[in-house]
C-alpha cells in the first residue's frame, strides 16, 4: 500500500489556492463517512510519480495528514490543460462495509506457455479494465488471466473469473467477453523440403534446354523454307525470257 504525506490547508480564496500551486503543492480534499471533509495539500513532486502509474485510481493509499494516518481511495484528478500537471485531487475516505464502484486493470500472465500464441495466434483484448462493485476494504489490485495451455479460438468471459465474496461486476445480465485468442491474419506458408526444391530446379533447367532446342529447330526450318522459295523464284525468272522468244 502506498503512503503520502499531506498537510491541512487553510485556503479561503482562489488566490490562496493559486499560491499553493505555485509553491509546488497540489490542493486536495478528503470526503466520505461520518467525519467532515478535510482540505489538504500534497507535494506535487511526490504525488506525480504515483499518478502516472496505471492503477493509481484503483489502489488504496494511506494519507498521513499532519501525522494522522487514514486510508483513502483516489476518485478524481483534475489537470492543467497546458502543463498536464495535477491541480486538484478528490480522495474518498475508506469506511468499512461501504460499497464503492471502481475500475481495476486486467493482467495476463504465462504468455510463453500458450500453444495458441506459439503458433502465431493474436491475443485480442476487448476490455483492459473492468468496473466492479465491492466493499471499500476488499478492493482487488486487478484481475489476472492465466494463458497457460490456452489455444487459438478460446475466449475469456467474466463468468470464468473468480472474484471475492461481495465483489461483482457492474455490468449485469450478460456474460461479456474480456479477451479472445484469435488466429493470425496471415498464415505462414510451410517451407518446402530440400528434395522437392532440387527437383523443381532440375525440371526448370530441362524445360529451358528443350525450349532452346525447339527454337533452334524452328529457326533452321524457316531458313530452309526461305532458300527453297528463292530457288523457285530464280527458275521462274529464267524461264520467262525463253517463252518470249
């Protein structure tokens, strides 16, 4: 569980809040439960690395407010539209028994043990996060799906996921798909055996030789035909003057 140091803030105007941000702090508020809302501030330098984690909004954090620890859940973050730095955070106070709605990440393990992935299959992730309803003290870190032994054509539905007691998905009435293992879009052509490849090369050489011989034969036949035509023409020309006499 992550922990953060926080201080009570006594800002009463927009100018006070602006000065707080200028000094490198982020204004925040803690709400929920029977206690009153608390206005606090947190160092931006310490807070920003935690915010950049994917599951920041689904993890319980211990806030040490002026030395007094209390567990909270980040609910909303507002950012500066230009710098993209956090400018305000809402924290929900964790009260035992209170149910909350929260999105948790989906994680996949044992990719190397999946026969479907080894054969070129593609893991098609339909939902990277799933919204759950659960007691505030039983918030899961995430949903883990094991790919060991999974082959092409198999799918993962919410009904196959084991959740703790009183932890339920917010989508009810249908068994929605989380991910599928699909066939590859381009099938890999198997390599030809060496003998078959050599046979094809030899056949290509034979066909080339036969083609060359055929071309030579055709050329010789054409030349012989031209010679016969020429001899016939000369004979006719000699015969013509004799007939005139």
